[in-house]
C-alpha cells in the first residue's frame, strides 16, 4: 500500500519545483533545469548532479516515473530520459500546495507580512 501524501510533507524546495514542472508536462533533465530557472526567474539553478540526485529520490519514492514517450521522436535525442509525475506525486503536490496556502493565509503570517513590508 502506498504511503499517504502527508508522509512526504513538507516537501524540500527542489522536490516542489520538480513536481510543479512535471505537473505541467513530461520533461527531460535539461527541460527541467530550463523550466525551473524560468519559473523562479533564475533564483534556482540546478547542476546536473543535484538534479539527478533529486530525480533518483523522487523515482524511489514513487512520486515520478521515467517514460519512454517522445513528443517528436525524430527530433529528439534518444539518450534523453523523460520523466512524468505519478498519481501519488500529483496528490503529494496538491497536499503541499494546500499546506502552503493555509500557512500563508493564516492571520499571524498576514500580520507579519504587513509589518515587514511597510
């Protein structure tokens, strides 16, 4: 029986970024690096070693899976490995987003933001 999504929370920042990227579409490693860089406006940059270490862990946890599907096979490099989010990964991502939403909408956090943004 798979672990419940709450067992994975809170997600590490890179785990969250990879799951967000894969929730949109299947991607290969370089595509993940580009998307995460764009999504974070360059604040998060991934070195290949770090990227594949995170992917390996997410694969092991069952949150992502490798896929053989290619968008345009004749234009793609056959050495690229593509990844997709799994149903468990989607539930974990949704749970993390709900957790973060509840955190930032709490009155005490809102008061802190108002205090420090003035």
